[in-house]
C-alpha cells in the first residue's frame, strides 16, 4: 500500500521517566480471548474496556492538581487534500504498552509513541485515493508475537501488523475482507461501512455496521469474523428470517426488502457469560413504515447474543415501529448495581429520547418499572404507528421530553412571534408524535438525548455520567407519486429533486451539513472536481452509502452536478425513470414487487431540520446541553450541570449549554473529562459534585471521546481534535501534569 502522508509532531514537553512502570498493558489470554483489562492497564479498547465503561483507574491527575493540567504533545496527521475543508476525527485512541493507535479524519491509521507523539508508522486503507469517512476507533488482538490492529476503511476490514503497519497477508485477501460480501444485496451495488470498531472475543472480531437510511437499504446484520483468517463465522440477522425469533413482528417477506435495524454505535462484551450485547438503530425508511407494519424487531433494541455462535439470548425493544429515527446510538454500559442488598449484573443503555434503560444482564428485564403508554396515532395514509411505547419510570429522563409555549425562545418580540407561529402550525402531542404531511415538531429530536459518545460508568460509586441534548426538529412528509417524472424540469431542478429525495436528510435543505459527520456542501465547486464528486456519490464513504443506482445514467449525473455546483441552467435532459423506481432500486435491494411496489412512499423533506428562528438561533430557551450523574443503584440524580456555552446567546452569568455527540470519560482521580462543544473547549468536572475544575481552549472542534493512559509513570489524557483553517487535518492532543 502506498502512503503519501507526512505527519508533523509538535513536542511541547519531554516527559521524564519516573520509577517503575505502574501501568501494565492489556491483559490478554494466550488466544487473545477477551481483552479484559486489569486494574492498572492502559486504555486498550474502544471506550476503555469490553464493558464500554469509559473509566480509567488512574489517579495521578486528580481534583487537587487538575488545574495544572497542560499540553504535553501534539500529533498532526497532515493528511488533508490540498484546498480541503477542516475535518473532524471522532476517534477514541487506544494505547497498547507505549504505542497509541488512532485514525485521522480521512480514515488513515496511525501508530505514535504514547509518551511523545512521535510517529512510528502510518497506513492508508485507500491507497492514495480520497477515501475518508467516520472512524471512532480501532481494535487490538494478540496471540504471542502475533499482534494485530483490526479496523475498517470504507467497506473493507483490514488486519494490520501492530508493530510494522503492514497488512497481514494471511487475513482475507492480502490483509483485507470485503464487508459487502455476505449481505443481501449485490456486493458491487451496496455499501456497508462500519463507523465504530468491533470487539474481540477469543479469535473472533464481532462487528456492527452503518447502512443507508433510505428505502431499499441493506439489513443491519451483526457479524463475527475469524481474526486470523478473515473468514465469516456467524451472522445475526437484525431483521429476522422465517423461523428466527422476531420474524412475526414484520410482514412475512420483509426480510427480503426491509433494511436498517443496524448496530452502528459499537458493542460490549461479557466474556464470562460468553455474551455480546449491542444496541440497534431504526428500520428503514426512518420516517414512514407502511411496508414494515409491526413492532419491527430487532430495530431500536438492546440485544444479547452468544459471542461464539451469534445465537439469540434476549432483547429489549425501546421503540416499537420507529418513525422518528430514534436509534440507540451507543454501546451499552455493562454495569453492576445494588438493589435491596443484592448485587445485580446489568446493562445500562442510553438513548436519543433521553430515557436510560437499566436491564438485568441475565434476562433483559428492566430493573426499574416501565409502563407501556398509549401514544398518538399517525394521520399519514398507509401508516400504522404502534399504539403504545415503553416509558421507564426510573431514572427520570435526562433530556427534556415536552415543550409548551413558555419554552419558546425570546431573543426579540419578532423572533418569538415567528417561532410561535411555526410552533402553533405544527402537529405536536408530546413524545412520539408521528411525522405528518402538514409538519410535526419532534422533541427531543433525532439529535436529542445522547448520541454515539454514550455514557461513562464508575463501578466504585455506581454513578453513570451522560450528556444530554435538547434539539427539537421539524418533520414534514411528502408523498412520492409512482408515475411522477421530472422530465419537464431543468437540469438544475432535476438535481434539486434528487438532492431533496436522497441527500437532504444528512446534508440539510441548506446544504450546510451538521456535526454528526455530514459535511457542508456549500461552496463544493471550489473544493472538489466534478469527477471526485461523482466518485464519492457512486462509491460512498464514511456514513454516506453508495448511490450509484440513484444517479445511473448521464442525465442524472449532470443533474446532481448542476445542483451541487450551483449551475442554474434551463436545459432539460432526456426522459427519466420514475423516482419511485429509483427509490426501490436503491442499494441494490430486490423487493417483491407485489409486496412493496404498490405501497405509497413518503419522504421526510425536512429530516434533521432544526427548529430555529430566521437567524439560525435555537427555537427553545436554554439549556441546550447538559452533563448528568445518575446513581444506578437508586435511579436518582446525583447532579446535573450545563455543558458548554454560546456567549453570543448568553443572558446573565448562566451558561447556555451546547448540544453535542461526544461522550465523557471518568477517572479514579475524581474527574469527568468531556469535549464536543462548539465553543471548542475541553473540560474537567468534579465527579462527585459536578463543579467545573478545569477547561482549556482547543484549536478546533473536538468531536471525540477522551482516553486516559499511563506511560513511563506519567498519566495522560488524550483527545482527537478537529481541524481549522491553518491545519485542516486536525490533531491528536495529549495533556499531562508538568514535571
């Protein structure tokens, strides 16, 4: 593989070598079995350990001295394309002995010395091509001298020699496996791209995936690969086939055409029970489900399966027949709680709706009362919303779940009047109000509650730490007519039609994208060539699926390019096929025409559309983001504080709070570290009280979870930081106490 990456290392301080090394590396049995870490091990797994605790047992940095925390070193990948925009890396680095492994915003793999930031090696999975895409981390496995980094680049799974950065030739095809193989669709017409790393059990890498959220998406299989050979060992079907648990919760043939219900946020492992636990997203299409009537297992579910075989053990569904894109976005925290004097191994699952689900790890049953409550019905033809949804009674929701007119922002009389006018025009009956043609207010919103950063858990105190977002959205459905064509539209308007149908849900109606890894497309003409844009659309990458079937043919290529490059020509292309047929053919799926094609299709034209005023300000009063500590033994809150600030919208001394996706890290030093706010700050809070003890300005947006580790007797906190105008590739920044 070629690599033209020339990283830069900026050394701020040279850490002294102090005494004996107290920090032992990842505890791995001879076969590389479960990568369980001991008390003094480094951060050797995504989110710290197989339980996804995001907890560090290190206490060299603590409440008393955190105010002295300073920058130790900076590593700059320096792998941006010329003229590229600033990029964000969501990577949570892992550390094995004295080597830190991470990925850049463009998806390149780097190994650097964890005490200095000096480059050891790099690997480019795209062999010099543009590549890119979200990567939240990598996975490590070893067996004696055989030590490997497992990670994904695009739709390929790679096994890389941890010492040299060279692909392991005996793994798959010269070091890589095609993840499109073994799915339902034709491998050259689909795009299966994981964003979060897999987890190791014995000689298996268990891996979820990211799929399209449109009609015709691939199903979200969870799969296990042999770490040594790359062979596919088992597959768990999240959209069950006939004879499998949950098949009856779908139309009989839905397994042939329905998609989604995928694990994209990562997995957790209970090695002693040989159990892997994961959470899934919504079935597709996210906002309209006439072709998937039923509860739709295992969509929006916490699922436990046998780690060796993939056999079903239990599940708990948090949303029935999802119409809101209320994915379970993060790996479950495997925790132990105490109730009535009895210790219980449990699963704590965060959510976008702001509920925390605490489940018995043996059975999947809730440890706190849950009520199935009636919810509003759909008014969209063909839709049948599920009549009830589960409402945990404890813990109380950690995000706001209801709005009234007193919550509407009041920047000025005219701003408030316009927001009230919009609010009153929308359908809104509280949580789980279904999408509508006339418009629905969705709250907390698909970016509400908490996201892929998940929670951190301190087993010594029983406290779980989670951020929350209050981010209302507007949903507005539009029917796609079976015989509608766009032949009478200009090339530009045809492109706009394609964009609205397929792109607006991620990049926004204004093409500005969002912090969820969906980039802005404004000014695209100055950043990318026509050829590069077409390649990206056809091949996908990161969260973006393969749309080759959507723009097949010269006419559609010219149309989407005209719109993206803002070329408002009045020329008209040749005859086009119906939009409905394009939707049904998306991603290479082959639905049964008699089952699906006669059903209506609706698209949410304002998907992920914020509820804001005319100046782009949030439509509700702050706080918009908070950090919470929840006692899992009692279900009560220890504390809640506002997280982040927008000074331009701040009134008085109280900070506004800011929405974000990245999660916290908690340490034995009594600290909670968290970034991921648009004010570009990195903060530390007292884990017992929520008092802010330290903060530092960062050079960019740090949309990533921090890691903590110890090398040569010194503890570090390390964080992936996004790019800026001077350094578009971003950096990895490590902090420690001064000598």
